[in-house]
C-alpha cells in the first residue's frame, strides 16, 4: 500500500470510483481509493440505476448529458460492461405546470444539442404499447434514456482508474483523517497510514461519520426507499425490443423494464427515516423489511397508467437506504472550513450524475475550480445553521415531494423559521410572506391577504409586488437587506490586504466606496462587492449573503498582514435600503445630518444617527433609484425599522420585499451574483472589466490577464419581451433568433412594473441592440427585442440626484 498519494478517495461506491477515474484521467495517477468493505457496498448495489439527461438546472443537465454519453465510451476503454440499456424514456405531463416544465426542458435540449423532443400520442403508443395515455397533455421522448448495471458501472470506473495507475484497497476502513500544519492529511487505516495532499469524502451512507473524523458536520439524513420488480409479463416476453422507461412524475412513481418484467419505484408521502444517530459501521448489503403498503397509492397510480403491472406477480422487493441533503442536491466541493478536504455526499440520482460529478470534482481538485458554475451543489451553500432538526425536516419534505415541480422562486416551509432577525415578528404582523436566504427569513412581499404561491406563470402575488415597485418608484420603499454578507477589515494592513484580494483599487479617502469584482481561478467573476473606507485602517465589505461560505475560500488564499483582521459581521449587523425619489425627504425627518447631494454624494458613506440609532450610511441602491443603505447593530434594528416606517407613512412610503427588488434591479439592468455573475463569465462579458486595475497585483490576476483580450463569447444583455400577459421569464430560458439559431439564455426575468415591460436579462452572442429574438417562456417562443440601454433611468440621473 502506498504511503503517499496526491489524493485519497474514501468510499468505493459509484461516485468514489468515478472521482478516482476522473482524477487519473486528469493526470493525477498517484491516487488511492479506500473502501471499508467491497466495492458497491452501501447504496450503490441496490440502486435502480436509471439514467436521464434533463434537469431544471442547466449545468446539471450538461453534467447528466455528459454522464449518459460516457458509459458506452467507458465500456470500450476498459472492456468492462456497464450494462447499458438505452431504449429511451417517455416523460408524461398530466398538468399544465408539468407541460410547461417539459416544454422548457425541450427548449433547453434544443439549445444545448441534447436529444429530447415531443412525440405524438400515436408515436408514444408505438414506443410503449403497454401505457394508457388517457389524460396526458404532453409527451416528451429522450432517446438516450434508460438504465445501467450499478456493479458494472462502478467496476468500469475502477478498472479504468487502475489502468491509469490508481490504486484501490478494499476491506480497509478509514479510522482517522488528521490535517497536518502544512495542509496535507494523514489518513489512518488498520493497514497503515497514507500521507495525502487531498482527502475526498465520497463515503455515501457513511459520509457523516467520515466527516466527523475531520471534525466537521455535514447536513445529511438517510431514508428508506422501495421499488419492486414484477414477474415475467407475457406481452414484454413476446417483444423483440426493450421498452422505454416511463417518467410519470405527476403520478409520483417511476417505471422501466427489468428483464422481462417491470421495475416500479415510488417516493411516498409517509417517509421513513433511518440511522438518525449515525449509520451502523457494519451495515453493508442488508435490506430493510418489505413495506409495500406504504407505497400502495403510488402503485395504484402506476397500475392505472400501465395496467399489466396490476396483473403481474411481484418477483422481488428492494427496500434500501438512501442518504439525502436538505435540498436533495449533492454536498459538493472543498469544505470551506478545511484545506484540501473535498466533499461529495448525499447523491440521489447517482447513475445520471456519476460521470459529471467525477469530472467536476477532478476539475476542482486539480485546477482549483470546476469548469461549470456548480453553486447549486456547493457544500458552502449550507452553514452551521443547517442543524439536525432542519436537515430532517427538509429531507422529509424533499423525499415526499421528490417528483413535485420545484418552481422558480419556490419557498418551502419545512424546517422553518430557522434564523430570524429582531424585525421578523413586526414584518409578520405587517403581512410579510417570507423567503429563505442562507437560513435567514427575509420578506418576499407584504400582503397578508395573498398567500404565497409558485409556478411558471404570473402568480397570485403579482399585483402585490407591483404595488411595492410603484410605491418605491413614486415615493420611497424600505427594503430589509440584513441578509447581505457584511465584513469588517481592520488594522494597519487592511488596505494592502483588500487590494491584494480584489481587482479594483480600494478607496483612499475615508467615506469613499467602490464596487469591485473578485476574480476566480479561471479568470471569471467569483463575486462582486461594495467596499467602503470607514477609517484610516478600517473598511466595510458587502457582498452576496448566500455566498458567504463560498467566498470564505478566497479570503484564505491571501494571508492577512500582522495586526490586521477580517471578520464576518453578517449576524451582528442588520440593514435597510431606503430608496425612491422621496428617500432623502424621509431620512431627513429622522436625522440632523445633511443628506444633500453636495454634502452626501453618490458612492459616499458617513456614520450618522437616524432616529437616535447610530448607522453606517452608504449612498448606494440596488434598485437603481436615489437611496441609502443604513447598517446598524442587530439590537437597534427594530427601533430603526419602526422609525423608518413611521416617517415614511405620510409620504406614501412603506416596506418592500425581495421580489420587488428583483423587478427594480432588472429594470436597471443590474446583475446579481449567482445569476448574472459567476465564475463561468468573464469580466468583459459582464461589463465589470472597467473596474479591474491591471497596474496592481490581485488574487488570480494571471488568470484574468490570460482571458482579458479574448473576444466575449456572450454579452450580458437586456431584452424587452413583447405581447406577454400570462408569464414572464424567470431564468434559464433559451433565446433563439427568429430563424431558430440559438443565441443565448436568460439569467433573470421579471415584469418591470414601473416601465410597463416584461424583461429578460441574460447572455447573448452575435446580436445587437434592436435585434429581434425569441425567448422560450413556458418553452414556447415569445418575441423580444434587445435593448440598447436599461428602460429605467438609463443615464443614472435619479441614482445621483
């Protein structure tokens, strides 16, 4: 056994073996996989192993598409059969919302060159004559869909990795992972220790236990999951081809051919949790007792759709464990609290994602960043607030609604409220509907008479949000921005450190602010921040709240000078944005400070008192309107909020939620991190290259220099979508020219209430202002025109008034 490795992968399931294979493929051949038992022990061996390409997330679709294409190539490369069956998959829509989802996925497939398209009822009946298609509104077909052999795939990855020089050690439980002062790891086993540059936790059902060896906690919870296989069905035995699988997600089951029978699986409402206090060390190829009564409702829906299921006997039942994260996405990436510790835990559709997951992991480990923006999977999206109670509640909700449509902007109630600010109760009294942002409750809109809802079309709260937008544009609005990430950097080296991290020059005079990008490992946009100089040796940094732990990795890349500190104050500091044409008048009622433009210009800050509360006031506004951000101590938040509301009442001003803020910032063409700004996009494509100062050194400058003169692949653009009255873009919709040529995709979409336009912000290539395009809202073309400038205050006169 080796005593040193570039990486040690812990876990010999399909994911661990894929990561090992892809690391070796990337040139890291001094790598070792340690498996406590035999390969595939855990969840892998009993998986249904269905494969499909389409997902609501574009990047996850790309990853799943890569995985599906990989299996046949892997067979050819290794000589190990993956047991690939690709008779296709039929996707059924029983509801209008499901039809919208499938049509949108078909539009994305067309954009990315994936094979997923609508078929007629007659064609569907030819493909699968055993299905009753009554009541089906829309049928999509994915010719590459199917299933694989779990053991075959795992062993193919293992074989390929071994052929490239990787080592696999079975029956070798890991007993310790100890980080050394130089950042490397000692991985302890009964067969000896291995010194490793990286540790990869791909331990499946034992991901929590392996994480605990490194002193960290991962939000994971296993459940039971059942499927059954029927006896031989005569109609299938008589066929000379394999039947496509059936994805009837409105029926909450999945179905495919297995041998000469059918495999039927279900995600029932009556969830069974397992191993809440830890996965037993000796668990391996065991299964739980059958409990088909629990999935009886799902089975009956499957029988209604495919009647031969009801007449067939049951050959075997599989009831085994799966391990989930709170949102059913993998916990993926380097753990923010540790050096060189990579997580890949809580995978549900493992055989649809194994190849892409291995590829992205190898990217990240060997180059420092994955080629696609994978924040939807990033382990950093959860903090310590995602405790056992929250995780259990969310996992239960995710399991029971596995096949429900997760609409854009959907807010699920399970496990909430969790983190609340002092104003939470007051906002609730005022009729706030709340959203969740990095564990924090924040107002989405204010209207007690309108319950929250989610869908692809305009929702019940459409008019409520419109009233908030118009109120702010005509008078003023008070927006809770407490969930922005806030940091204080203090000390004699503060300016030097911030200049070494960020691409823009830090403000020199006290009271000045600047906007600055943070550059990623490949030269893209890893973040956008507002930095304000509060004193000679003190700065305030404001960024995306949901990305706080993600950005933690970047802060660690540049050592702090002696005597200098950089600390998160997100919990300790709360804030409000007061914006709109009467915002100055509102605030002037509460302060003796001079808020005139001459005394308090745009992009300046001052420490002032508002209604007796000491605040850091910044003359900036994400709404694109005249406004100030006010940041105060958490203990003063409620007093400040009540004073602002009272002062604004006779001016026609009031509270504004996050959904209105989305509309307001898109009217101005402002991008947002996680949507328009991500490491995938270059600064020149986003319009942030003007903020980069090449005369100084900064984090990842060499990567930026390498791509800075490249012609933009796409350009962030704003589209006016015309003649829309039932739905707006929400993000993810492909954009085509009227002749069908793909030219881009939407990153944010909304209705612009104060400009009377349906708007889509996104990336386009080869088009210019005035050109006509088709935006695939609800999966259908809606004509739009590319705008030359934002429709609200294009010259920024109100912002600087």
